[in-house]
C-alpha cells in the first residue's frame, strides 16, 4: 500500500501520532548511539575518579587506625561508584519508556483510523469489502509503525542495561584493587613511622 495514500486520508490526530512515533524513534537511536559510544570514555573517567577519590583521603588517614582507614576508603569508593552508575544510566529509562509506550501509541492510531473509516462507510451506506478493506488497511499502518519503534527500543534498552551491568562489575573490581593498594601503602607507611619512632626512643635512651 502506498504510504502517500494513507497520509492523504489521515486526519490531524493520526498525523500527530505519526510524528510522536517518529520522535520516539529518533530519540531511541540517538540515546543508543550516545550510550554505546560513551561507554569506553566513561569507563576511563570512572577509573580516574576512583583513584582521585582515594587520593583526596590519603592526607586524612594519618590519625586513623587500619579499620577506620578501611571503612572511610570503602565509603568513598562506594559513593563514587554510585555516581558513575548514575552517569552511565542516563537516558536508559527513556528507552524503557519508549519500548513500553510505542505499541500503545500505534494501537491508538489504529483504533482511531478504524473508527473514522467505519464512520465514513456508515455515511456512504456502502459496507462492502472494497469499501472497508482500504481504510482499515491504512489504519493498521499505525500498528506497524508502533512495533517498528518499540522493537529497536527494547533491544537498545537490553543492550544498554547489559553494558551498564558489566561496567558496574568492572568498577567494583577496580575499586577493590585500589582499596587493597591503598591499605597496603598506608600500612607500610605506618610501620615505617612506628619503626622510626622506636629507633629514636632507643637512640635517646642510649
């Protein structure tokens, strides 16, 4: 069926729904491409932010014991991981919303088109198959458009969710590595300071 025929017979509501679906489709592909392209850059930035979060705390670790230093470092890393997850999930909820709403928008357009087609058939007084098939077929185009928007949105949402889940695991692994390195460095520094103090006391007594 020629789309121009459908467009000529469509009213303002049907055309508005068509543009709504078009906007949903553009938003879906835009968000999906930006999320996939920005994942690698976001990962590198997240690693740097985790290291920076611990670097800011190293000067404050001196008066704390080992357990206190560990607790403070863990809270700082968890807070930074939460912030990076929030950045990675921007726009993903929009994909889920589009995937849920697009079929219903298309279905509403179909129902609206069939309603007007039946009204036109009633006014003309001719209810044959030839009079009903064309307008009903034109109305069903909206269902196809709704599915054409919803299916890529579902796929994009699942892909982005899986990528974000993998990113969260990698951030947790990186945070554990940083925590271990930081605790070992701080413990070594504390032992050196303790040994130096002991040597000074022994030297003073001698």
